């Protein structure tokens, strides 16, 4: 290795440990440092949905500097939360810390690559409105090239008319959000591995959804040429409610691109899943799919279209219960290792759920499943609860004990047993035979009623000295983590009793914790904070 190569590698390591402002300063010093800093600056692109100007600048930059597109690995679009919003990690301007880079690039790249008419131009710092006007002029000048990109990358996007409306709309001020420009960005950034969309999208008219659901032909997938999403491993899509009053979510497709390994879906109604299946002609599925096509099981999956999905995480979504069961029977889910279904639909939809069938589907169709998290809407205050009234129509789940690889289980206590007082201890001890796999390593029981905790403490009282949880764990020799979560604060007496149980379990090398979950902030789509009690 030459001294020059060694010096370059050392400089690259220096850049990797610099913050954004330092990297921007390095870009301004010389072409050499710009070459080293830009790949790091563009690796993760983050902005909010209403930062339209910033998104336009990014798009201009990628068109003028296509060499930068290959560096983008992650794209995140956050909602336009206020600075004080508990969900947003920061304000709009703080989230999009690369704004200065993109503005500089847009100003400099349209001139000479070495910076003429860019940072060295005395007119670089002009008024805000003049800057916006120049950005718009640059954007309009590039519209023909954008049309070429759309025509070549997306030969058929919901018909000829829809595509040309998209192209025409790019050259107007009609769009008030970043949504119509994102498809062009991801079309250019074919190396994107993570896509995180956290803003409302309408499945019937949304351009981002169009390309997420776009069906490539078998030839396109097999040839191996770069195309949008061919490297997409992690996809997170999150909608929000239309309004706090309506209580309804956006109706969307749930996409499943070919290479996706992790699919996280939050806060919206799932109309149907769109699987990556071979087509003779590249096309977009109809946006008017009626009802639920999720239960349609395709024929054998062809080469190049095999599912790589390992993680499916659905929270606060709406989907018909039979459709969920049918979905899990599809071959596209056969490689799942982690399945998290939390706060899915409302309680009344699950009252007659055939849980025995559900357990059988998991056993027969998800042989690689290692982690299962399952909870309904009733596991929080204010929701219809199976625990607050008659439970005769609520079946308990069965069949999980036969899952060969299940190691982590997080589940409503009400889905495992009927008794929460009186005979609760005896029923709890039957779980290793009826539900819980013997090889389980981590067990978390949520929605635990206070009467159940009272019963456990009572059994461990001085008159009986029966540690029911210790007896349960004797039947689960590999389980070293046991967590109980309630939504009501136990009394001091119960907490003292649980502390005594914890001390006893510690001698068995078991980590035992009890937590209380605060009421969630529904308006902000934020789960309640967990307070660890012991």
C-alpha cells in the first residue's frame, strides 16, 4: 500500500467520525475532501413531509450529480410534528440537518463542478425569495429530464394518463408535500436499503405507493440490473388518522417488495397485501381492488421472487381477522422469524376468533418463527376489554407449544388463560403443556389484571409458601426472563409481595420484572410509557 493510499484511508476514517457541520466545512475546502465527505453526508437522507423545497433541492442535486445517488442507503420522511411533539425526535429543521448541504449543492452543482458560480460566487448569499426563485427555475429546467426518468424507469404507472398527470404536476406548484418527488428520488437512488415513511398516504392516488407496489417482470428481476427497491431490505410505512374525531385511518396497500427482510406497518387500514409476483408486462396493480385479496394464495413462487421477509411488525392497524390468518398461510411469509401483531383492530372483532386455528397456522406455516408478540386493542384503558366483562366468547390460544423454534413470547395474559383469581395459579401452571413452548427463553405477559397479581402474592404468603411463578419456570428450564405488565398501579402490599418473589427467582437465575404502562396518547399515536415497578 502506497503512502498516498494510506493517507486517503486515514482521511476517510477521519470523515467517518465527523459531524454534519464539519463535513460541510470539509466539502468547502477542496475537491479532495469533498470526494471523501459526500458519500458520508448522503448515506442517510432525512426530511419532513412538508419540506418541499428541500426535497426539490435534493432531487435537483441527484439529477445534476448522478454519482451521488449511489451513496444513498437510507431515506426517512418524518411527519411535520411541532418541535415540542413527544413523537418527533426533533423539530423539522433539526431532523433535516443536511439542508445546508443540499442548498449548497444545488447552488454549486448547476455551475462548474469545482465551485464556480457556487460557494466562490459573491452572489451566493442572496435573499431568501431570490434563492427560492432560482431553485424553482432550476427545477423547471430539469423537468424534461425528470420525464425521461419516469418514462424509462416506470413504463406503465397506472395507465398513460396517470403518469402524464404526474409529469405535468412536477412543473407546477400544485403539490404541497414532498410525496410526488420522492418516487423520482428513489428511482435514482437504486442502492437504497432502508425506507422509512412516517406520513399520511392515500393508496388510491399516492405516487410513492405506486412504485412500492409496482410489479416488475420476471426478466427484469432475473437479469440483475439495478432498479428501484431491488436492494430494499427494511421498509417502514406509517400512516396517521384523518382526524382525531373520525378515528379512521388511511386505507392503504401493504407492499412486500422482493428483497424486503423487515416490514414494519403502523397506524393504517390494510386493504390487502401486494406480493412480488412475476408479470409478463411491467404494470401497477389496480388501485380499485375491492375487498380483501390478502387471502388469495398464489401458485408456486418463481425464481427471483422468493420471499426474504424475516420480520413482520404490525401495530395499531385494521385488518379483517380471517384475512390475517390467510395472510400468514401465504408462502411469502414462510420465512418469518419475528411476528409482532400489537393493538390490531378492536376487541369486538376478536371475540370469536378461532385461536386454536391461529396457533395451528403458526405451527404449520411459520416453521422458523422465533419471536411472537401478540396483543389486542383491549390491552389498554378505555378500550373494550375482555377482562372487564364476560369472557365466555373469548377463546384462548392453543398450539404455540409445538412451535419448534419459538424463543421469545410477548402476549396478552387474557389470550392464555381464563382465570385471574381463585384457580389462576393452577391454570397458570398448565401453560407449558397447552401454550408455552418448553424451550422458551423470554416470556412477557401483558394486560395482567390486578386480581391476578393479588392471587400470585396470596399463594406466596406465609400461610401457603407457594411460589407459583417459580413452579412455572421449573417447567420452562431455558426461560431466564419473566416480565409482567399491568395497566393499574398495584398496592404497596402487592408490590412488597412481588419483590419477595423476585428475590426468590433471582436465586434461580431468572430476571423478573413488573411494570405498569401509562395510558397512551392516542392523538399523538404514542404508546404509554412503561414504569418499572420492581
